C-alpha cells in the first residue's frame, strides 16, 4: 500500500502519484508492520496529514502558493491601512501628512513585512522556532562567503552611483533628507534593518530553496531576479543600470544561499548594499 504525504489518501502499489494533489506517493515498508496490526495504523495520521519541516521538503508548488498569498495579503494590507487613515483623517492634507510621517511609514513597513513573513512561515510548515531557524539557515554563523557578498554589494553600489542611477534614490532616503524632525530616522529603519532581514528570509530563505526543490539553479535564480525587478520596479523603470545592478546582486545572493547553509551571509550582503546608500547620499 502507498499513501499521499499530503492528504493521507491510500492507493495500491501500482499507483505512483496522488489523484488529488499530484504528489509522489510514499510506500509503507512491510518490514515495519507489526504482525496482526491493521495496515491503517501504519498510514499517516488522518488528523495531521501535513508533514512539517524537516521531514517535509519544500517544492516549487509551495513557492508559487506563497507568492500568491503574499500578493493577496499585500493588497489587503494596503487597502485596510488606507481605509483606517482616511477614516481618521478624511482631508487630503491630513492624508499627505500621514504619508510623510516617519512613524507611520515605519509602522506601515512593519505591517507590510508581516504580510510577507506570515505566508512564508505557513507554507514552510515550520511549526517551532527551532525548525524555522534551522530550515531558513538562521541558526548558523556567518561564513566566509559573506565577505564576498559584502564586497560585491559595495562594488555594485559604487557602480550604480557613478554610472547610471546615482540620481535615483529610494523613498526612504528622500524622506529622510527632506524631514527635519526626529521622526526622520524612522525612515531608515525599513531600509537598513527590516528590508535586509525580512526580504532575505522570504526570497532566499524560503522561495529560492523551495524553487530549488523542483527546478535547476539557473531557473531558480532567474525567477528570483524577476521577483526582485518587480518589487524594485520604481528604480528599474527609470534606469536600465539599476536593473542590471540589482539583477547581479540578486544572483550573487542566490549563489551565497546555494553555497552556504547560513542565511546571515545573504542578510549581511543586503545590509551592506542598503546601508551604503547612506554614505553615497552624502556625496550628492
């Protein structure tokens, strides 16, 4: 007998894939059966059909489902925030002041990254913090590959500043430079702290690894590059150089994830790239 690791449905030995979800069936080793014990006892628990990490291996199906859920939650988060703010301050001037407020921007960023993280953890099926840290490579120390990533990130930042998109900046930096009050520093929190951690957890920690469970390394890198261009469209739309630079950085970070078990290598490279924008901005 065979059973589906997802839904637990039973099949005969000549069936290879589940008719419901198409996944490969897992056979029951007769040597593990106790004489006189019903076969049903050896099958997966019907009340808990989903395996958790690390027994469950991520696949491209999980990555696509996660991206779909992230898209829905991102739209819902933006809509809900807009409704709440408009209800509190219906005037256009008040809405504009909320948009240019560092505290609001930081809060909005936290909620946006939560909309990224929650589906990721759900589809990763990491039921405990220990399995989450292990599966995403957060329980490992920084390796020597990290310094290669940092070096490339700084080279790309310098190239982007002097050759092609030096006049293009992020909303975070523009708001930081144009705000005089203390809340200006809250514009830097998403750029320097939140983005390097949460974006790497989602993109390299889960999505790349999930795609890698089904596709070749080249295809996985191409998919993550496409995702990066979409999520950084304001910069890429105005500068072909930005598209090339961000694509190269993404490939390097995927390479780090491929070679190192530690996600901190990718996080440190991302941090160096974003934080260096502060130094570059002073040169303008």
